[in-house]
C-alpha cells in the first residue's frame, strides 16, 4: 500500500509530526520527550470556562 | 458594544489628557470640607474598626494620639473600639494614602491639580523608611516625625512649591521611567529629579539654613519620597475619568489590609470588593511570610494609570527587589498587563520595550475574559501593629472584584 492509499490521518502520522498545542501546557512536555517539535499556544477559554460569565462578556463586546 | 467602546474611549482620553501639577502643601482640614475632630480617613474601600487588620489599628491609635484626641495609645484604642471615631476611605474625599493611609485634620497634604479638568487630589507626605505610621508604627518617634512634617517640613516645602509656581509631574515621571523607576517600589530617580527642581526654590524661600539643610536631607535620604506625589497625581488623573456611563475602565484600585476594592468608570462611586491577597515577595532579615499582613494601601492608584507593576519593564532592578523573578523577566509583567488594558500612554514610554507606552486603561471585560489580573508592586507590613515594614513583593488583584463589576455593568446596561 502506498502513502496515497492510506486514510488521511495515517498519512499524517507516516511523516514527521509537528504539533501546535493549544491550552494545557502539560501535553507539551510529553510530546517533546518523544522528540516531537511542539509550538505551545497559551490559551484559556473565556472567563475561565464559566458559561454565564462568558455569555455576558460576549454581549458586552469581548 | 458601541456604547461601551465610545465610553471607554472617552475615559481613556480623559486619563491621557490629564495635566497634573504639584501646586502646594496644605493642612488637610483646609482642603477637605467635612474632615473634622475624631474623624480618620484610611486606605482602601470602606471598613469598620472590628474588621481592621493589626497595622491599620495601630496606625489609627497613633493618629488619635497625634491629633490629641487621646492621651496615650491604650486610651486611643478604646476610643476607636467604642465607636467614637468616624472612619471613611480617603477616596471619598479626593485623597489617597499609602499602606494604612491615615489622613487626619492637621496632617499636611500634597495638593496636585489636574489643570486640564480643574480638579485636585491630595496625599500625605511620605514619612521615610523604618518605623512609620503608614506601616502601622505609632510610637513617640513616629509621632514626633509627623509633628515635624506638620510644623516644619510641610510649611517649608509648601512655600517653595508655591514660589516655583508648581511643579509639572508628567515630565518627571517620563524621566523617571527612563532612569529605572516604575513609580511604586522604585522612586529613586523621580525623587532625585524632584529634589533637583525644588531645591533652588527651597533655598530662595527658606530663612533658616539649618532647617533648609534638614529638609533637603529628608528628601535626599528617602528613595520613596516621590511615591506620595505620584499617588496624588494618579488620583487627580483618574477622577475625571469616573462616572462615564457604560465605561468598563477601572478608575480605582486600593486595599485596606482586609479587602481589595475597585471602582469602575461606568459604575461611579460603587465599590466591588473581595478579600485582599497576601503579597508574594522577599523579606528583610529576621522576618518571613508568617509575619506578613495582607496587602494594603491606596498606592495601587499608580497601577491604575499604568505605572508600578504595569511598568515593571522600566525597572528591572525592582523585579529582583520584590521577588518577581530575574530582571530579564521584568518585561513579561508589562506585556501581560498589556493584555488587560486598552491603550499605551505615548507620554510615558519604556526604553527597554522599544519605547512602548505604559499599558493604560484597565478594562474589566479583558480581565474577566482572560483571567489575567492586575499586578501591584507593594511593600509588606508586619501583621502586628507598631512594627512596620518587613519586606516588599507583588500582589495580584482578586478576580472576584472584576467579576462582580461585570455583572453590575451588565445589569446597568440592561444586558442579561
């Protein structure tokens, strides 16, 4: 089976993996320990994940 | 929301257009209508005697003796505990005060006028380091120094300030930022520049060389002398930005050793409070965290205008002093505060940040959305009255104040 015959996700993992990690930083170390290049994006859900506060903020224009 | 964006632009414009000048030193009773016998103004949001922390109680007792309302500290404490002293926040009377922030009728206050909006704000004179009333000190040495400030230093410096026609403050702050000050835990440069400007006028107006030398030395030996002037300046700059309906810009941050309080432009005089946090920092020899009092003082008014912790990048030496990490990490604090502010101040720039302006205009929406809270550089007081400063550190504003304010402004604007 050639690369082109594999499902897309398998094609992805058949090549060198480069990761953008969004949110929890703990995953970064595990990936780096496996020799994988990782770019970390420091992101949190709006209002720390409080849905009521996030809804208010959305209406107030954030 | 257009109403909020327009209101915030107006609040920001008022903050940036302020023209603060130090114009005088005057006894508090002549400046503040309603400040009378047995009435004490304190730092932070409103608080009653029973909830006051140790240093605040110590300072209150000292202030009562200083004003002659009681003959000694035990009697003064009884007077306060029996409800015979009236307490109000400085902020309700156009004033601010560092740490315990005691303001009573005979204390001389700096007068800062915001020429752009014709308003004034006041702050007591910085007492220097060591055992002082702002850290809860109240023994004879503390009260004697306050008497000297009232009877000798205040009148001497006030005369010089008036003869000079006032002192422009924005330019001193701009120079101080370029010389390593952040205007909260480091005021060495601004104090020195101020002394350079005012010393000739003190010489011209003084009639007693010994007094002149004593007054010059008092300023010259106190690296934090300019802090109280900067605080009155901050109050004079932020007051005109308060009361703009819909604005989510913070106009006050302060603490009383028990509660942290904020006020927001669109919500006027309303306080939003939460338990104040303990500073994280470094302690003087012989002291540790177990000696520390939770944070206090109106001095966070300097962070409210983009200085102090917000301008940490200008003062890498401070990062080490307050235990905030390596000097090379100072810029991270300023960048982080940029995430919760709506603009930079083009008149107050930081060379180490490629002359970016200090982050200005804290937006409660950005704070709650990001979870990033204002950082404040602060002194640490001993938790027992009468001992004084035991360290310096960084404290974070409690997120709960900003969450409460979001709910209140949403309600005010009919958003649910």
